[in-house]
């Protein structure tokens, strides 16, 4: 935990609200190792939670007012609203995620009839595919739980975040991000079956390799419409397959069954989208096996295959991500690289020999600059805990 950030937001809280916060919270970002665009298709995902995330300090109020301030958006100042005001205000930016979760919790029957004050500060690059939004959604979940003494099962907090994203914000995402932020644990990845919600924590042992996140620094424009388009396309492909197969999702079939029935999907674009969803699900299951057996070479090859499928069949990469991934894959000793998250900009990951970190960044960074004319950024992954109450402010 970053003590400096906590000290900073406690001080900001005192300045903005002229009182002391009582409790401190942290909620991480996530990076998905493999299993991309499978979570709304009933497939598997394999994310890890980062030590980067969103910090918050909060205090309950005696009236019904909610007052919020983000160090990342000082230009918005303090935003206030009644705790039962669920109106979406586009100009309020990050606050809509909070309102969405408050509404979802109210829909679940949790009565929150008192307000609170909250200051947050995040160190996840925003709109970079590292789930700054799920981080915020789960942060407010743990804040509410603690401040109002509510016993909310973790899965309900996850569902509330998911509902906020889907119904309030309007991106028809799967459950991966909120689930990962809610259930993440240090040094492990979450192997989640989005069909059953069964999951297993898998130790991430990379020996003398490390995962480097490569940020294109390209804000993900049009991500909502393009993302929802992919959701729609895979649903149409599923409907075509269901005319002969008794399946509920694309995650229910393997590659062999898919090939045997693919002629049911007449449209060539829909066929490619479905092929990605089915093959990526298989790769994810394989990748977890390989990582568990310690075969990092095979694991890395699956990362490469995942990127190719996201580029060629799912069409969610683009020149920025492809440039980074191609340069990373060509770097001596790198075992694999792929885009991560929704795509259309954002971040990629690479499995890099530890001793090559700085040369890797220099070389891949130089290639990116040469092609795109601006800089990418790089950082090594550390796998941290899920969303949590850190403690009372007086213990800081
Ligand atoms: C975004 C979504 F929020 C996730 O649910 C997932 O679909 C991901 O894109 C792509 O794998 O992060």
C-alpha cells in the first residue's frame, strides 16, 4: 500500500471537508493474462489484480448528503448529491460509477439512508484497459459495506459493480473486471469460468521472467460502441449455432464442435467473431494448464496466438497495439505478448526475461516511437490483493 497516497488523501479530505476521515480503502486495477472477450460469451478468463489501484478515505455523515472529491479530477471540485439521487450526470464523470453502484445496492435491497464523504486518488492510467472503472466500482462497494456495517457477500458487490457498468454506464461488459477486482489475491491469477462463476486461484510463478505492461497511451476512443458491437455480433453467431446445437453460450463448445457446425453461421464477419470466442476459451484453459505445469514457453506461445486471433478474427487491436506486440514478440528471449482488456488502444502485456527489462523497454519503446511518433510507457506487474478496507485512519 502506498502510505504517501493515503497521507495525501487524508490531507485533501481535511481541506475539502474540514473534518477527519475515519476509514481507508484500496481497490486494485486488473490485467488479464489471457481469455479476452470471452467473459460475455460464457468462456474462461485469467486475470490478475495489480498493486496499482484506487485509494479512498471516507467518513459517514449524519444527513443524506454524499460528498465526493477525486484528486485525479480536481477541476470537478466537490460533487454533492442526495444518497437516493440516482440521476446520471455526464459532466460528473467518475461520480456516475459511484451512483451506479449505489443504485445497484439499493436494487439488491440494501438500505443506505445516510450520506458520506469520500476522497479518492487512483494510480491506474485511466481508459487504458486496466479497469480503472471496476476498481472504482468495488472501492465504493467496500466503502459502503464498512461505513454502514452492511454484510454484503463479495459476489453481490461484484454484481453491483457489473450492474452499474452495464445498466447505468451502458457498456455491456462481462463479469471479468469486477470479479477480478473483488476476488483477486497476491501472487495468483483468477481462473474463472464465466458460465458457472466457479473459480480457482492459480499461483503465478514466472521464475526469471516478468510480465511487463506496455501502454499505448492511446485513449480508447469509441470503445463503448465497438465493444457493444462485438457483444452483439457474438450473440448473433450464437443464435445461428443454436438452430442445431443445444448450447447456452459459445463457451459451451470446443473447437472441433465449432468447426463441424460453423457453416450455420452464414455471415463471414460473425463467423470470425465466433471463432475467436471459441478458440480463445480453449487457449485460456490450455494456458492455465501450461502455467500450472511451469511450461512458460507453451504459455507464451498461447499469448501470441491470442493476440493473432484478437487482431485477425476479432478486429480489436489497431496499429498501436500491433506495433507494441510485434516489437515485443521479436525481442530476444520474450516468450509471448498480446493485447489485454477490451482493445481499441489501451495496453498490451509481454512475458520478458527479468534481466532484459530496460533493454526491452528501450528497444520496443523506440520502435513504437518510430511508427507512431509518440511514446508508449512500460511498467512491471506486481500482483496484489483485491478490494478491501485497509484500516482506521488513526492507524496511519
Ligand atoms: C472489458 C470488459 F469490461 C470485460 O468484461 C471484458 O469483456 C474485456 O473488456 C475483454 O476481455 O475490460
